[in-house]
């Protein structure tokens, strides 16, 4: 595993952490906070990420030739991640592609539409 493999999700995780830190907390909650569902989803996505260069099977329909510098998060972990961001996924959802080097937070959602 390359040294920057976990860095790709860092901007997203930092943004999420800043957002959750900005939320009001009850005064009686002094205990150490447990991992939030969002943090758990990011950790699972990061652990499941397939790093390029790699060939990703997109169901039985196609292959994605993922180049170096990008990572693919499979359907199960990607769907959980999408839910933490307030997005819904359906049966056509396949996964997400993230950049591993670019510091600008973006991703591509991959879906398959059986249209004929």
C-alpha cells in the first residue's frame, strides 16, 4: 500500500469532522465521544478502497481501468458513505472513484442503467 493511499479521503474526513464539531453538544456529555456513523463509514470506505492501477469489474457489464492515483470504493462501503452525505443509492449504484493525489475533494459516482 502506498503512503498516500489514506490521504485521498482526508479532505472529506476533515470537512465532516469540522461539521460535527460545530454541532452543539449537551453539557452533560463529557465522556469521550465514540466513533460516529459517518466516521465509521469513511474508515470502512478507506479500508475497502481498491487502488489504481487496477482493473475493476463493473458487474458483468464492463471493466474500469483505474489509473494510478485513483481509488475505487465498492458498492457496499460506497453506499454507506453516500448515506452519510445525505445521498440515496439504488440497485443501479456500483461504487465511487476518488482521487488519491488531488487535494480538491471530489468523487465520481458509478451507476449502471439496464436500458436494453
